[in-house]
C-alpha cells in the first residue's frame, strides 16, 4: 500500500468513527445540544476541528449519517417492490412502506441509534428537509404511488392527513423500541420483526378507516 493509500484508509476509518460516535451522541443527548468539539473528543481525535475537516459543517455531518442508512433501506424496499409487482393489495404496499426500517435496524444488531436520531431530524423545522432530501428515493415514491392506487376513493386531504399519521407512527414506534432496548426496559413485542408486523396491521387499519366529513 502506498503512502497516499494508507493516508486515505486512515481518513476513511476516522470518518466512520466520527459518524458512529456522532449518531450515538445525537440519539442520546439531542442533535441541537451536541457540539462538533464534543464529537471530536468522543471519537478520540486530538484535533477538535476533526468534524469540520472531514464533513465541513454539522449539517453535512447529519446528511452523511442519514446516507449511511438510507442506501440500505432503499435496497430492502426495492427488493420488496420486485416481489409484489403490480399488487392490488393494500397490505403489500403498506409492508413496502414499513418493513425496510425495522429490518435494517435488525440487521444492525444491538445497540442502534438511528431511529432516535431520525425522529429528531424529522421533528426539527430546520433539519427536516435534510432528512427528506436523503430518504425520498425512487422506491419510496413507487411505494406511495402504489398505495394511493389502492385507495382511489380516499379524498386528497384525508390522504395527506393519514400519510402524516403513518409517518409519525412508524418513526416514533421504532424510536421508542430502540430507546427501550438501550435502557434495558420491557418492549411491547419481542423482536423487530414482530414490531414490523404490528405496524403493518395498524397502518392497514389506519388507511382503511372510515372517513367522517368535517364541516
């Protein structure tokens, strides 16, 4: 290995260490309370400007953490979409919407921090766009289009409302289980797979619930 290659490998390892440490600190203490200096120190970097050197800004660090996970989530969803084809079953499309998240968390092993991190980004008015820009890939759009085709009679305002409800339910349910696992407290279901099933059941019911007009 040449000197340049060795330096590149070291830089890559440092970058991965910073990403892991930052994700954990953000999940445990809050995105807006953890400084780049704290991340550099926790990552064992003698230079307190290491985060800036490797990522440029805190926003780009957040974006890199999301990208670290979004690619695999996209792959899992694309695999599921290939299996269901042009299904007319709402449960198939809801499964494609829900399942990649808990399956990815299960693959990561324990502990994980991404679910709690993701909730913080999606509930922050300034950081939400960073998250959306990274997760709104072709497979998610395909899934939403397929789901909406199964609900032709659902009024557009109700569809938007239930989309918001579904997003919050999935994000917060996964984050709550992740938090409970980190704290060693009891969870409602024993595995990520079981949580996946419960979420699909709940969201099918949500999408198919009756619509009461509001005047």
